[in-house]
């Protein structure tokens, strides 16, 4: 009975937390919308033939002079705002999730190894982590982007923008994973099951990934949610600064940068709708992260 | 005490050397400096002669030593893009960024510390819940969105404040300051608030956590039992001990302030170092990128050194440990 209650405790807490439910709803809807963007979006923002200049600058439907076809209005090129946001969210999430995966694999791998082997290897990894922690993520990402611009030949740079951006974000986020994985591994190393596995002569790789990893997944999951929000924010910021993606493949940050041009004129929706959407998405992911942390860390409750 | 200061200084020098090494590697290995300096019509022989003259064929360690030596003498090389000395370019941008950063930090402390104390002392209050909820949303709003929102409200809708540039500046011995004119302050206000908001939430959360910790400690309970007046208990006994970690955090926040000043400066077209750094990335102007790193690291190390010394001055326990 107690085991039963414990197993479903997280679910019970979730059902009784309206903030978590709303946040999960926003996040899931965004993920679905982004995943199925090519099928549900009215127009394809990358395909010049699918929209028309004659539909340009239409306001959202609740204002005068709107076309009921475009619920949230259109931008100056006649692109439907909802479609742009769906495609933008798609790009932002693809970059965010890939960067997060790279950061997680790199960070967890190094953290596990540092915790397992300890000694000099641990010291080296942690010093690198310390140095990088002193540099704010945005600065790291900007630097990596700048280096990539210097190294890569100009001809292939445009094609590799997404890859460079993803790598820049990934390399500025791995530290969190490494530190958390290392600290948790240290705790597990003293447990009998790990000692037993080592005694049995199992290979280090197997001990790390089959025995230790499943037992430290909780805190890593929390880091993952929080860092997904950071990755999306980083991507948006870099694109807003004009360092990220070019204007013809708009992510959420690029949409906001383009929308800035309409700050002084009356077309507020071109700027504020993508902005509101970005903030809602990030707030939702952060709320979910806080919620997960509470579940895995009952002391804080 | 002397030993402690000396140890910190040696550490700082080591950090600076690491950063200088990073800047040097950037300059040396990202793109070829010779192709940057010469045109297409320069012959291969001329390029090789220039390479030899500039000492780019010398051993690595020798080159790095010379690079560091030049930096210590204040010679930071020339920009690939503008052909001007990098030292001048950066120096002319330092006042703008420092004034912005310091004012932002002051805003974050002036609002963050009282808010943190209040939310710690009244954890169940309605106002506390409101503040905590606002900061959760505040952390999730990117800096550039906060900037756009402020521009929209105060610049466009109300028309009270300028939305770009530094406004009227006053020259004081080569330091171009916007702190001495009304116009300058008007231009500074929005960027400084934008930059301060994120730091503010950090300061507040830290002060709150620290204050709650202290309020639970034995000496506060004892003072309570002794009948120390509540105000004195809160502000003399508890707050004084809360301040020690807060000072350390200010040092760490400085790095964040500088990094996010890149974003803020871009939103407000504030002519500081961050804007210069962004331009240098866009045009792959490696010397400017490298020197920016070194200058930022220098300020960071300097602030943290001062913070460490302050720490010793404030917390007597750190001085005792030294004796043993």
C-alpha cells in the first residue's frame, strides 16, 4: 500500500497543482503544434508561393479590417502569424532539444566518468567546468559562434548555421549536467550494489551506464527541464542579436527581431504575439522544472 | 592576512594568463592573420616575408610570451576591420559599459535586498506570494524582451524616455560620462533597469534564502527569548549575517551583468563594449574579440579580488583562521 502511494505520489501532486497542469498543457500543445506544423499551418513561411503580399499587415480577427482566415493577423510579407510561430517554434525546439541532447550526453558522460574514476581525471574535468562556469552561457555561445565564423569557409557557413548554433548552445550548457552527474555518482559509489558490481569484475562502462545511471536519473531530469528553457532562451537571444539564424529561416528569436521594426508603427501583433508565445513557453517549462524538483527533492516541500 | 591576499593575487594572475592564452589562441589559430592583413594581389613571397617579419614562424611559447608582454605594455594590436588600434577602440567604449553595469547592479541591490528581507520575514503574506510569482515569471522573460517592453511602454506609448543611445554625455578627463547630465540619466534609466531586473531576482532569492536560514539559527532564537526588540533582531542581528554571502554574490553577478550588457546594449544601441564585441563577431574581427575577453576577465578578477578582501574585512572569523 505504501509502495503504491509512493509510486503515484507524483501524479497525485500533479493533479492537485493547477499551475503544473496549465504549464504541461502549454508545453505539450506547443510540442505537438511544432511537430505537426507542416500539416496544420495555413502557409509555409519558407515557401514564397504559399502566401501573398496582398494579405500583408492584416490585424488579428478581433480588430477592424481583419481577414477571418488569419486569426492572429499577418506580417508585412503576408505571412500568417500562427504559421510563422508554429514553424518558428519548430526550429527553436529542434535546436533546443538537439543542443540539450548533445549537452546531456557530453555532460553526463564526463560527470559519470569523473565521479567513477575520481583523481586526476576528475580534477581536470572539474577545472574546465569551473572556468566555463565563470563565463556566462551567452558569452560562451557568442564566442563559439565567432570562432566558427572564423574557421569555416564562407561558402558553407549559411548551410551550417543551424549546426553551429546548436553546438554553441550545447557547449555552453554541458557543465550543469557534468556537475550534477558527478555529485550524484559520488554518492552512489559508496553504495553496496556498486561495490558488488565492481567486485564481480564488470567493466567500468557497464557499471557506469547500467548500474549507476538509472539511479541518478532524477536530478538529471530536473536539470534537463531547466536547461531546455535555457537552451530555448539562448537560441532566441542569439537569433535576436542577429548572430543566430538568418531572417529567411525564422526561429522565435528572429521573429521578434523582425517584429522590432514595427515597434513604432501600429502593427503591434507582429512583435508581441511571438514574444508572448516565447515567454509563455519558457515560463511553462520553468514551472514544470520547479515541479519536478519538488518531487525529486521532498525535503524542499 | 598578508598570506591570504598574496594567495588570491597569484590565483588572479593565473586566471589572467589563462584568458590571455585563450585570446592568443583565438588570434593565432582562428583564420590566418596574414591573409587578413594582406590583399589578394600580395604575392606568396611577400606574404612569407611578412610572416617572418612579424615573427609568426617563431616557436609557440616565444610568440605567446611576446603577446603577453605587448599586452602588459598596453599594445593590443590593430583591428582587422577598422585598422585602428584595438586599445583605443575598447578604451572609448569602457565608460559606457561600466556606468551601465554599475547603475544596474545598484538598482538590483536597492530593490533586491529589501524585497528579499521582506519575503523572508513574512513568508505567508499575500505580497510575498505575489513577489515570488512575479520573479518566477521575471526569470523566464529574456533580457531583450524586458528591454523591448520598457521601450514600448516608456519610449513609444508614454514618450517619457529616449529609447537609444547615451543622450548628453559630459567629458571628464577623457572619461565620457552620462552620470552628470539630466539628459544622460534619462537615457541611462531604461537600459539600466533592463539589465538590473534579472540580477534583481537573483539577489532577492539569495537574500531571502540566507535570511530564512539565519532566522532559524540558535543565536536568533536565543535573542528572541532574551526579549530583543523585533526590529533590532531583524535588522541588526539577522541582516548583518545575511550580508556576508550577498557580497560574494555581487562579485559573481558582475560577470552576468557584463554578459547581459551585450544584449542590453544591442536592444538600446548603447555604444559600449558589448556592442563592439557583437560587431567584431559579425565581422570576424578576431583581435577585438580577444581583447574584449581579456578586458572583461580583468574587470572580473579585479572585482572578485576586492570582494574577497571585503569578505575578510567584514567577517572576523576569516581573520582568526589565519593566525593558526
